[in-house]
C-alpha cells in the first residue's frame, strides 16, 4: 500500500519504552516499565486489571503523559510529540466509529485529516475495506453493522493512514467468543501481511498466546517476563507468570543438594538462585503423571474433559494437583480412586512457600 499524498510503503518502526513512570495519586500505574518491540513484530501486553498495560499503551500513543522515562520510535524520543504527529493508528475496545458516517467515510476520515484528495481517499478506503472483507458494506452506517463488522471498520480506519505503529486496546473484548476467535485470526494475518509494528493490550491469555510474536506479562506497573508464547508457557520465570499463563499447581517441596524432592524423586531446580528455605514447586499439568494402582497416595477429586486429554485433579497430602491424562485412559478413573503420582518434568520452578501469585482478579 502507499499513500496518495506522498507515496511510501508501510514499514514497521522499532519501538522502545524505557523506564516509564506514571503516578496517579498514591498509585504507580507504571513503575519503571521497559519494553522493546522489533519492526513488524506483534507484542501483547498481558496482565490482570490494574497492572498498567493500558497506561503503557496510552503513553506510547501520546494520550497519557509520563512522569519520567522515554518513548523511542526508531531511536527518536516522542514523549513531547503530540498523538497526531506520532504516525500511529489505534483501535479501541469501544470501536469509536462516527455514527453519522458510512463505513467508507469512517475509514477515509484519517486520510481526509491528512489532506488526501476526495477521490483518492475514497478509493483508498474501498481498498482497505476490501482488505478486511467488508467491501460490500461500505455504504452502511455503524448501526447497520454487527459488532465484529464495526470492529473491522475501526481496524480499517486505523491502517488506512499506513501507520508505522498499530495500537490495539482490548479490541475484541466486547465481542462474543465465536466472532472474537475469527477476528483475532484476521487481525494477525493482516498484521503479518502489512508488517506493521503492533502493540496489543489484552487480559485474555488465549488471545495473547495465539496472536503475538512475544508476550509481556505485567504486574504492578512492571514487566515480569517478555518471551515467545511457547517460552512463556514452558519456561516461566516466576510463579506469578506460571499461574497467569496457563494452568499450574503449587506443591510443597524440600531441597536436596540442588534438587527438590517431590513424591520421593529428586528433580533439578530451574531457578536455584532462590534462597527461601520453605518452598513450593510450580507444576504444569503435563509435568506430572498418575497411575491407577488403587494404593497410591493421591485420590481423584475431579475430572474435566478437554477432548484428546482429560484434566484430572488429584488430592495429595491435602494439596490439589492438576494432571493431564489421555482421555481414553482417564475414562477408567472415578471420583475417590486411589492413584500413584510422580513428577516427569526435566526441571521445576520453585517459589517461596505460600507466596501470593495473582493479587487482582482478571
């Protein structure tokens, strides 16, 4: 794509947020938050309510001033640059379409503000609507469109100006599950096709893991871990991240010369630098296996069918442990059955005993 009033191809910018601080009264919404986003990359900001992810996005957009820190776009600090001069497109949760304008006029609005001629901007708007699959709905008004269609118009309006950075503020949360799943795939395909650097805010871990190149998990105004979805799930660096991304269980453990002992077996520690004497092991459902021998130390208390696998909750010494079992094997398990349990992980993450993992509700 190229703009009619100055032809150039869309090229994603490198974005750097450096030690951002934003204070509201006694609340530090951003507390030295830093993040690097590579050109053309999609990074999701994920975390519970109040973690600072939306404040970080608004600071990047220029809608929220910062008390200290820098916002760099291709090496240039834009902290004092107005939002309209930052060359960014933004899509909000609430769509924010003009109700008295048709879809094509909504999409063309940014081009009009940039001085693009009427005929050129209308042609460009139709081109973008075709890109998002709404070419037949250009003359409809927002109230005549479904929620998913309205959000695609909002997306089309954001990308029509060929921004170097695209910002998405929980754009799918107002949609029903089926529409949300389809639209997130469309957004990801479009973002990859156009190679726009994108920062995406969500509290939905499934959205973050399915759409992003990398995910930054936030808590209390700071980044806890930034990694690919696979690494974030398989190698979380803290119990908070492990519990917020995916499912995990905390099991009391004891140390023994660089290992932790779980149900009689020693397993290497992933984070041996932790010095707490009383510890828990943080286990994924696939880190554990069970066998129904009728004499084990665990008892089945719940089963959840997930298709090819069934998640079995086992009570072991007063602690509930979640275990993924092949569904054809889990069919023989019933509530109260005694099972033997063992750990199969190559190493385990440990955490101080009883440390609170998630402070706020999602």
